């Protein structure tokens, strides 16, 4: 079962982190901006307090017309920008023109205790205010100077800033996500090249993993090549050991057969029969070991179209009384993932048997069949001979039975064909042909089309 790709995992991990970081950045910037505006408002109110205090001390008369602020916001009613001068009893002595229809709020911790006090309150119109109060003493009386600023304006600015900040950060996030995708794909290119190199080895286009890779995955490529070399050495040693074993057993078996042949009697007959079985078993297992060794080495492929075309011509000459035809093949050439000699042995035996049992007509077709395990090479051989029943088809596929059992001829036989097909992970099925005879359906693994491939002559 395949899991999500590393590139996709890196992309989603980085994208999630970017989203989290950008959202946190947006809120942090908004909070900093809000604090900066609130500090600026407090400093502005302190400046106005100082201006009114200076004017009051200079004139000594809290009702003087010269006590005023030049900021035009204090001249607009309901602006949230107000100032008043009053005494501790609440008697008003002076105020801004913006103070219309409202009562200046009372601060819970009056400035008379500390000299200066601040608070956040609402006026009669629901406007949120930042309030600053300061006490000034001009003997014999003490006056309270109160200045307010519109806090709603700051909240609106903060809201606008938050919206614009998230729009900009969203655009930055999209650009970072695109960059993350590009970086992930770029970082995974060596892995893709390594995968392609391994696929080339498996498909028979190369004998080893080639190319230059970053130091993080270079050891992996080296280990794969070492594994391939070790595989070849192990197979070669196993093949040599099987050969040595077979040759070592041949001499004792030959001695037993000679001794049994030189004597007469029941014991000699038993020894001769059993030695023949032993010799046959040694030959069978030696043959299987050689077949397995040949098909276990990766890096081989064969042009199935060219091989079947050549076999069709050869069988036409060997069996001149049989019309052997091959259906046209699609433009995409079909390749067998394995040794060319093995495909010739498999298809040659099947095609030879079809010619022997046919009544003069054999058709060959090559197709690419898609299945659960991938694309398979399908070789169909039809003849117009007597065919086989279901019981005979099952029987002839059993070990030790040959297709040409009742017909003269030579060849490895169906048992060798089945051995080779099983080793390559293919299938062999016998069915009724549309020509009236036997249909042989052979499925084998396919290889990719090589760069040097060309149509058969």
C-alpha cells in the first residue's frame, strides 16, 4: 500500500506551519498597532492637559477666554473630544464647544489624590472615551482639568489595520506555499532520479544504479548496487553448488546402474529402476536451479514482437503444411521483462505444439493486458486442431505431462514451459479457440520500451 509522497507531506506540513505562524503574526501586529495608537492617544491627551494647565496658570482665571485648544476636534459636538475645567464641587468654569448635551464622567480614582488619573468611559452618545484628569491649585482653590479623546476612532483604525494585515499576510502565505511546493519538488528531484535509475535496472535498461546523488541518498544508491552485485554472486555460487552436487551424484549413480546392469535378478532390477529415478530427479532439479538462476538476475528484457515474428517464420518452414500467421501488432512495441532465450523456449514450445496438433491453421496475437499487478504481455496462440476438454486441459498442465506426448518431435516440453512461466510470475491457460481447436493464453511481465527499440524486420 502506497502512502502519501514525501513532497506532499513536506508541502502540507510547511503550509500548516505557515498558516499558524501568519495568523499569530497578524494578531501580534494588530495588538502592537493597537498599543501604539493607544499610547499616541494618551500622549496627545497629556499634551492637551499640559496646554490647558499652562494657560490656566498663566491667566490665573479659569473662566478666561484665552484658555482654549487649537485642535478642531474639540469644536465639533459629539466628537468624543472634550475638555472642561471645574472645581471639586463639580462647578464648571470653562469647557470646549464640543461639550453639548453630555455630562463629563467622574473618575473613580480622582486626580486630587495622585495629581493625575486616567480611565476609559462612555459618554451619553455611547462613544468610548479615553479620559485624563489633572488637578491644578491656584490659591485658594483647586481645579480639575479633564480632557477626553475618542477611543472608538482607534478601534476602527485597529479593525481596518487587522483586515488589511490579514489580506497582505494571506498573499504572503500563498507565495510561501508556492515556494514551499517548489522547494519540496526541487528537494525530491534526486529521489525521483534514484527511483528512475532503479526502475531502469528492473526494466533491463541498465545493469546498475548510475548517476550522482546528494550525500543524504548517495549511500542508498551504493547499497542498492552492492545488493545487486551480492545477488549476482549468490546466484552464481548457488548455481555452481548445484552443478557440483549434480556432477558428484552422477558418478555414484552411474556405478550403481552399471553394477545392476551386469547382474540379473530382482534386486538388480530394483536398483536399476531406482537409479534411473535418481538420475532423472538430479537432472530435473539441476534444470530448475539453472532456470531460477537465469531469471533471478535483473536487468534483462527482450523484444517480444521481434521474437514472435521470428518464431512464426521458423515454424512456417518447419511445418510447411501449416499456415502460421501473426496478427498485426500495435505501433507501441511490446517488450518482455526477462531473458530472450527464455521467451524463445516458452513461446517456441507452445507454438511448435500448436503446429503439430493443428489441421493446417495457427494464429498468433500479441496484446498488452492491464491487470491488478500492472501491464502484462499477453501471447495468444490459436489452432484449428482437435483441442482439449476441460479435464484434459487440467491434466496436461500437471507435472510430467507433455503436449507432444503422442506426437513425434523434440523440445523441452510443457513442463519446462510451466517452470519458466512460474519463475517469471506469469500464467498459462488453455481454453477453447474460436478456430475450433486449442487456445493457449500466455501472460508474462512487460518491460518499458527502450530508447533504442525499433520494429521487427
